[in-house]
């Protein structure tokens, strides 16, 4: 059974990028937001640190934020985009405050930053932003929300996007739109160990790639250096703001080793800290510990503190917390211009699924929420200014709901293991070659391409994205940023 729906603008995804874009466009257009889980199940909700945005102009400046961003990105960022996004920082904070999001007065210091400039709400910034944006979109009369609906493919022809095809309740649903915005988040579930939620299976990137949309920078996977060492995924992220507040990284001998790797020590950029911890882990467990005991740590970082107590029965303020690097953030993605436009007409991308040129080879801490919000503003402005009624094409019933259960859990774990071991933190020529071969051979083990359900779709997208990453990593012969080859 196929059902067709029409709207002005279709937004796929419900993190800060998708929700804010929809909210800004909804003043003039009819919007449909589609998300494959509930609205709140996003990476935005898990963002602890905050938003990097210059506030104290007596001590800080846009130029210094730009310089920090480009240094972290190893100078392959797009300077014009860096300048534009950084200078939008105060505007973004004011926009979010107008939505009744109240930030703390203090500013956090995080890795790679030369000043305290991370605007935050304790250690639950993303959660509060997500909640307030959801409240706002639910109040909008021009926004219609479809939850628990699976995106399958883009609807397109002659390099023009007309919407997308979805799957829900054994029904193929075609949503036709004059403008489509992909805000589908990251790809963390491609890896065996990640901080990303279960929905982060790279759906938007896989869909765009299958439609011939230009993808770039997929080799640049940022591994966050300080996740809690635990035998489950997603793993608890331990915000860089902890190190900004005085926590130190120690090896198994209790040594503060980071100065051996970079003069900035514990507050070096993420790629450098990750590589250092990776090397130290060969000798034994690595830990995070506050140098000076402060009772205020529990108050300043209530979410992290409670989670560590519940998971490990450890006290964040005084105990040695076992840490490990895990897959965290995609710096590349669907290539966009300065307005969020992709290489396909009437198709935009915002948030982590997009490659805007801001991050380069490695993202500066807390620039992700800034980027998502800034490009939500840019995309909304461009859509409203250039909106033209696009002709509609009906979704074709190319897919059949799978009536039997396909046990793909072990196959999915095999893909994740290949990616972790051969296309992970450290990459070798032989390992990448083997990874491409093994991933390619897995295609033959998938169910027939016309069958569809959540498990099949997620596994297919994880495989597609894994191959894109492995091939991109193979093509870039030299180490740079978070792409580390030996």
C-alpha cells in the first residue's frame, strides 16, 4: 500500500538543526517534520558542553575563535564559512534565549579554545535546548509532526528533489515537498563503540549518496577522547568542560602525560588527546580525575556526576574515572554551500549530516550546536527568499514490507567490528583495503533490496555509510586531524 502526502517543506530529523529550521520557516510555509523515533531521541539531547560563542569581547574576539577553529581543523576549513558562523554566535544565543532557553552566567573552557567562551546550562545544554524547541514546534499551527516513521529514499528526478519515501505501519508513504531538508544527524552506530544514540545510523547520508548527491570529508570521524569505560553502547560522554574545570588525564602510573604530546596538555584539541590516550592505553587504563577536590563539581555537572555514580559507583569530584576514546562526531557529510544547499536542487542539509566547511579535519569543541543553529538560520532564510512551488511526483511502490524476521544483529555487529578495528582511530593501508573488501562482500548477505523494515533499513544504511567512510579513508593517504594513518 502506498500513501502520498504533500507539503511546502519537508524536514527529516528532529535535532537542533531540523527543529530550528522548521520553526523559522513555519511562519510562512507549511512544514512536515519526520523523525524515525520520538522527537527527543537525538544527539542534540545528549550534548553536555554547550555552544561556542564569543561573549566577553574585552578578553575574547571573533578572530580568536576563528583561529582556534582553523587550528583544530588543521587549516582545511573554509575560512569564509568559519568567519560567518563564528560571527553569528551572539545572534544564535539571542535567538535561543528568545525561545525561553536560559543559559548560565559562567562560560566554560574546553579543549582547543584559547578563552572561556562555551555558553551552557550546567552539563545538560542539549537536553534543555531540545525540550524548548520541541515545545515551540508543537505549538506551531503550520508544523505537522510524524514520529516513528522510517525514511527510505529521496524522491527525485533530473537532479531535482521532490521529497522522500517513508515506511510506517506496513505502509509506504511518499511525502512530496517543494523543499526538503535533511537533518538526520550522525553516523556513530557505524562503530562498535560510540557516544551516539541508536538512531544515528547515517540515514540521510546514505539516502543522499544513493541519489547521487555530493558527499565529502567522510574520513574525518572524530573520536571523543574521554568517554566512560563501560561494556555497553552508547557510552557516557565526559564533557571537555570537566578538564576546563580542573580535571586531569592520568595514565596507569598516575602520571599527567598530555604535555608529552602537546604544549596545551589536557586542553589540546580532540584529535591530539585521542591519539595520546590511544597510545597510553597500550600500557594500561587511562583515567580522568580532578586535581583538587571541590564539592561544587556535583552541582556544576549534575548529569555526569549522577551517571558515574549509578554506572560505576564512583565520585566524579574525587575518584579516578576510567576513560576511553569512542566514535563521537562526523566532521564531513553531505556537501553544502553557505546557505545549506546540496548538489541536488531543492535539497538542503543541516546539522551533523552536513559538511559545511566549518570543521575541516577535526571539530573544535562545542562548535557543533553553533553550526547546526547557524545553518538552520541560513537555510530558513534561503528557503523563504527563494521558495518556488516544485512539481510533485508520486512515490512508487518499489518496496515491500518484510513479513519475516531477519536476524541482522550479528551482521550489524560484524560491520561495526570491521569499522572499529580497521577504519577506527588508527588506520593502515592493509587494514583499509581489507575493510573495503569485507564490507563489500557483506552486501550479498542482506535481504533482497525490495524488502523493508527498521532492522533492514538501519543495517543497509550502516553498510552504505561504512563503505563511503572506508573508501574516503583509503583515498586520503596522509594523516591529518582525526584521520590517522600509519
